[in-house]
C-alpha cells in the first residue's frame, strides 16, 4: 500500500477546500462493525454494537446533514450513537460535531487539549495553525480523558493514543472489529503533517515545551501498535477508499489489510518532522 501524504490539511482551509470534502459518498462497511459514513474526501467512522455506537469525527459543519443521512442509510439510528470522538479540533473534522451531538444526544469525549479546543470552536492559541484554520461551531460540553484511556459503549472498547503535533490534542483511536471468527486491529490514525501559521515554531521550547519530544513519542507509539486496517481523517492519506473498493470487488481482496501500514505512516511523519525542523533551523519557517 502506498501512503499518500499529500492530502490538503486544515491549514489551507482558509484559502481553498478540496471539492471532495463536500462531495457525498455512499456509506459502506469497512470491516465487521466498522462503517464509513463521511464524504468523499473526509472520514467519519461509525463503530456499531447492539448496545450503542461510537462515532469518530463529523467532517465539515455544512456536512452534518450528509453524515446524518449516511448513518441512517447504513441502517443505524442517530439516537443509538452514545459517544462521539475526534481526531483533532479543526473544522474539516470537528466542524459538524456540535450538530451531531445535538441530534444524537451523544457524549463528546476527547483528550484534555482536544476537549478545550472543541469547546472553543477551534479558537485554540496553542494550535500551530491558530489564526489560519477556520473556526467552527463550538461543542457545548466535552468530557476530557486521560491519555491512553479506553472509551466503552456496551462491548465496544476504543482506546485513545495521544499523538500531538498537528494539534496539541490530536488523538489516534484503536479498536477491534470482527467478521465471523476473524478479528482485526483497526487504527484511525491522526495526521502526521506539521504545518503552521506564520511565526509558529515547533522548536520553541519556551512557548511549547517538549512539543517535539511529544510528537516523536506519538509517532513511535503509532509505529509499534498492532495495525491491520489503517484509516485516516483524510481517506486519501491511507488510500482507504481505493483499498476498500479493491477488496469488495475481489480484485485485490487482501489490499485492505496491511500490518505494516502504521509503521509506514509513522515513518512518513518522522520524515516530515525532520524536514520541518530543518527548515526552522535554517530560518525558512
């Protein structure tokens, strides 16, 4: 599998949006009880169970009705969503969360920094992209969890992995999905791009102590985690739609699964971080 790390990210939302972000996409089963309910260019992932569901991400504010319709078209009720999680608090992934939380009555849970940013509607001064990434409707109440906590709904168990860098509160989420007697490790990995507004420096330890160290810890954890099916907030960053299509059409049925995918993504992140830090040292950022 080729990891395409050229996805448009939230820093450029202010100037341009990929048309695919708003383009509808038919909901589909990724594997087992894991469903894709996002748009063509932005992921929203629904993990289902008889006792309630967990939704990760909601895409853009204007996509809220699309995501609702996709959930219902997949055969599930909005009111059965008990928890909503987030990869990071940028408008292209968290923008619709307030509307989805209101419609479902679900609890919204995030990392401490992520929870604060969601309740600020993205107006987080610690965000590298603060001032450039557009704001979004604030989520009224967000519960914060300790790094590495497990969120449970019925038999569902979704673990948080702190992966700061793209934003301070960025999280990767992992769980297990099964089909018949085959259970796979599902990974929804947050962005490994390190972009910012003018004047921000990841190497500024006085303003942002331990930030580079924390980024490296997150990437190391990503590289080491069990990883059978990789998903990302921008699906093209992991070629998710292409891999699922190849699997479903029987052309390359094993293309959906790649136990090395998380290591590849982490390596791409390490390379991007090295490039960014080199630019800062040379005064190019």
